C-alpha cells in the first residue's frame, strides 16, 4: 500500500452521532484496496497527519451554531505550520446538527479557505438523529474519496 494514498477522517463527538458518521466514511473508504484510512479525534490530530494525507474529511457536530471547539482547536494548532503545505488538498465536510448545521458548515468553510483546501464533494448536513440515509451518504462519500485517491485524482 502506498503510504501517500491516505484519507484522513477527523472528527469530534460527545453524543456519538458524529463518531458514527466518521465510522461510516471509514467503512466506505476501506472498500477501496490500496488506500489507507486514518480516522482520528480532532484532539489527536496534528500537523504530521495533515501533511501526510491526500484528502481530508472533517466531521463536526454543530454546537450553538458553530463547529466543535476541538475542531476549531485543530485549526488553531496547525494553521501556521501547514497552511502552505496543504494548499490544494481535497476536503469534505460532514456536520451533525440538532439545528440546521449551516453555522458550523460556514465557519469550517471560512477556515478551509484560509488553508486553501479544495472542496471536492458537497457537504453532508445530518439534521437530528443519525439516520440510515445519513450513514449511507457518508459511506458513499468515503468510497468516492478513496477511489479518487487510488486513481490519483485527489
């Protein structure tokens, strides 16, 4: 397996909902041989993980109309060190929201623009309890990203 073909799935979860969504992304990605999937809590993710991945999925709950503090902390801890190195890396965003999710999504996308990540799939906004349709969408996203990494698209 080519170590450069890595999909990084970063998440924060307190209730377990966002963790389920990140697991579904991982399940879908693992269907593609030759692609390494690394799923980490945001608090455990560092600059080396961002440097080594081909593509990144950020999974965050929405808290008070904003991303999880742990996801914001990841951005704060890594921005200066990697912003030039990660420019153009592929990004997807998944939000688990009790409300509408747009506040969290917009805040992540503003920061992603500073990193100059390239958004390659439509964001997934899961509103309310996680449904089988939400999990299916996340598995499909994971498989699509992994196939793109395998083919050298991402």
